[in-house]
C-alpha cells in the first residue's frame, strides 16, 4: 500500500471518533489488551508520563516533552487529534513518525488486527507504543484521548500521572456532572504512582483524594506549590510570546504559547518536573525548563494554541471548543488590542452548543462555517442556533471560504478569530 492508501484504510474502514463521534468509542480496554498481547506489550519497554484532563492536556503534554528534550532525553510524544497530518499524533523529539513505518506497521499487522476489530484510536495507540519501543526512547508523554479510565492508552503504568483539570465535555460519554467526569479522568491513577492535579475544584478534589488514597498514590495539587502569574503578550521578531513569572521569582520568562490560559498548564508542568526530579526519574534544571518553554512549538511541533496566522489584520486560531475552553479564548480576545472582532466559527453536531453560543460577544461579526468532517454541524443550523443569542453573520460552506471573507472584510486594526472546534482550526491551517 502507498501512504495515502494506508491512511484511507485507517480513516475510512475503522470507527474514528473525530469523524463519527460516540459510535467509535469503545467502553472497555479488551481490544487494546489483545493488540498489546499481539505486539508483546511494547509499552513495557519505555518509561511514560500519562496526561489526562478536559482542557490543557495537549499543551501540557507538549510542554513536558519540550522540557525533557531540552534536558537531553529521547522523548516520545503521543497526542490526538491531529490538525493537518496523521503523523502529528506520534513524534520523537518533535519529529513525526515516518510514512514508511506507518505503511509497514499496517501491512504487517492488518490481517491479525482485523480479527480483533479495533477502532482507529486503538490501532493508533498500538502503532505509537510499538514505534516508541522500536526506537528505544527514554520516556514517552502519552496524552489520553477521551476520559481516562476506559481510554486505550490506559494500559500503561507510568512514572507519573497528570490530570490538568475537569470541566464539561463529552458529557454523553463521561457523565453530566463534574464528579462523574472526574471519576473517569481519575481512572489513570495507578497503584503507588504519583499524580499531579493541575487545578483545584470543590466538585472534583474529593474524587482525586479518595482515588489516590485507594491506590496509595502520592497526590499533589499543582497550584498549592506553584503560582504562575501572566504578564503581557509581547511581539518579538513577528512572534507572540507570553510573559510569566513562577512563584516569587524576580525574572520574567517567555513562553511561545501566548494564550493567557497557559499559566495554568505551566504550573502543572512545574509540579510534574519537581516530582520527576525528586523521584529520580529525570534530571531537569531550571535552565532546561525556561529554555524549553520559550521554544515549545519548535521543539515539539505544537500548533493551534492561540496561534497567529497573519498580521494586519491580526488572524488568530485556537482549538478551545468547550465551555471552559471558550471562556479562556474570550479572555485572550479581550486582552488583544483590536478595533472590530470577526469570528469564524464551526462546531460539531454531537454536543450541546448552546452554552458556548450564549457566552460569545454579540458585537462581533460572525462567519458560520463547517469543518470537513462528518461530525461537523451544518453551518445554516449553527447560524440558526446562534441567532437565538443575537449573534449575526453569514454562512460559508467551507472554513477556507469563511476565512477568506473575514480577512477581506477586516480592517488592518481588526482581529479575526478562528475556532469553535479543533477541526475548524485544522481546516484553517
């Protein structure tokens, strides 16, 4: 098979959550265990850090990978979904898995795997773990796909578990209360394995405390030990950086992920690094930490987090898509100087979009669109629902057309924001 044929097989013949939604979700780990048996349990041949959470787990995973890379380790990074290229999901020291490895792996295991009937995500986890083992990495940063307890990645026993935060998302699968969602995320907490919780919450802290006690897992709340304060967003050599300080340090540092919400993720990474050092898993200095965070995008290839696409007009894309994520996006928009706001928005059809729409600014000019996946909400339906909240604008059949119209209509001092779903951003990029 060619690489394109291999991707068509993975994308079109297997249940794929980001394309079809809940129908692709497997509520058990049976298939993954069978795949791991077939591959002789490759995840046992490398150390790992397991990262779950509603928001911020992707940024946190990339930051951790960047810091460990800067410290000289060979680092595997498994994340999802991808934005442009499937191979973004599986990287070593920022370099994507080769097309040849993907082709060879699928051809070698296709017949035996088809008897197990895995989903797209289960296939991808198997591919990633096998690749990391073959390449003899030092440590992998493994991002949970959905939830935690029943996620395919949850066959590993990591050196450290990280749960960034809990908010409402995928309620049809994970539960309709914060406590129920927290129980699913807490499923990655393992016996005697330290766990970092990125943000405290009255509705979820007790879940994590009880689960940690049950598993005799040392529990750390990041914000108890690390306070990260945001400064301004600075434009340096045509690139936006976020100024920040950790605890009471006098010097101001720069992070190349300029969203204000990254302060929460930076605190989580601080706590994770402190534990990895104290447990003797790694040796990481403050120099490694600060240098890595100023260059996360270059080191790991992270995109879509308050990413500047062009200047005059300023065009920014961000993958924040649920209630908590959009709240952070709106803070960033407020913090970004602009005259008029043009909002290119596309959402998915299997979520309640009303909460997000109710939060959006009524004075913005909206460009309702649809990402190129089956789950995308029809742009006219999105426009109709938005009108209930007095959000007005035209519809566009593709993200490309919506972007083109918004940039054409915007003045040089205006802000064009692109978001609403990860897949809208993917099409924009």
